[in-house]
C-alpha cells in the first residue's frame, strides 16, 4: 500500500514531536525531500503524490535517526551559511548562524584591501574561508585544521563554490605547519571554547559533533590562549585577528590579551546581546 507525501510528513512530524525535536514539521519535510532527492518546494507542491516503497523506507530510517538525536544537517549532508550551501559530515562542526558575524566583521575590516591574504585557523567545513573568498574575488587564503578528514570536507566546499584556486588547505595544529611566504592581512578562528564541565550539559545533537572542535579545556580557552600567543608573528602590522568566544568569556579573554602586542578594538555582541566576536589589531 502506497503512502502520500502529506501522510509521510505527518507520520514524521508525530515521531519527531514525540522525541522532543524542535520544528518537527520543517525537519520532517526536509528529511522527506532528502529521501526523494528533491527540494522542499517539491514536497509542498506535490503533497498528494504517492511515494515509492523504497523512499518510504529510507525516510522512516532518517526519521528514526533524527528522533534519536542525530542532527538534521548530518542526515542531509548540508547546512546553509552566509548565503551558501555547505557540505557537512560528522567530521566537522555544523556551521552556526552566530559565526556569520565573524565573516561580516572580516569583510568590514578587509574593505578596500586590494589583495587580502587570510588565514582561517581550525577551518572545519571551510565555511569561514570559503565564504570570505566567495565575497572577495581578489583574496587568497590558507585554511588549517588538525583533522585530515575535516580538510577533505573543506576542500570539497571550496570546489563547490569555485574558490579552489585561491585556497590552500594545510593539516596543522593551529600554526604549527603554517609557512606562508607573506604575512596575513587577517586571521580568523572559531576555536573550541566549551568548558570541560559544560560538555555533558549540551543538547544531545551536539554530542554527534567532533569533540575536539568543541572542548576548550577547564575554562574553555585553552586554544584561545595558544592563538593569542602564536598569531602575531604571522600577521602584518595593523592586521586583524578575529575570533569567536562563548557566553560569559569576554572578561577573561580581555585579561589574556597582551596589550603590548594587541589593541582590542571590539567585542561584538550577537543577536542575543552576548559578546561573541573578538576583534584585535596588531600594533
């Protein structure tokens, strides 16, 4: 017996709602669209069409996995970020809307620079580096990550958005293997900044993401400390270091900044008013 698209979505909504998933209708529709291989518009406009048994089976398996907590983005393999569609896998952190502030600030700082050279440290999916290169056709960038698997995803996203010829990916622990032939105009980073004692309190979906992209040590700032020590020699005089921090970390981060090296120009809040993006200028 066949099942209509509308009935399949309804079935998925019931399962996801019972599992406590936010926006169960949107997610059910997205998973069905993925199972069919079409977009959500098709699902909405063809609600009365029957589905093949194989599609229904695939959809139900996706719903079961989502109900168990697996993130929607890992199930579909996609996440939108800064107007672009990025591939995501369990090897990379899922790009968050608040990280778009980092890209926006970088674009502001690089305005008027005719030949910007950018470093994205801990690139993950490549969303920051690729977005910047997509917006700045004269820019070049280096993107590093300690994970070879993550760099494969970043490289595919660079290919997808046509910036491969301007991006160099390097498997490196922060700056350890960076050997650029010129200083960077701007260094960007979205480092792990979750405190160790917070890791067990995060929503279940976060448990599917790579731990080392999230866990930042006892106070969440282990990698931030390293970057503050290591970034300056790679940055041109007057260049900027822009990085993301977590809730309530702004005061401690201020104390970590060496004022002989850096000028703190801004701690920009996100839409919830939380200090989210730190902007430093090399003296």
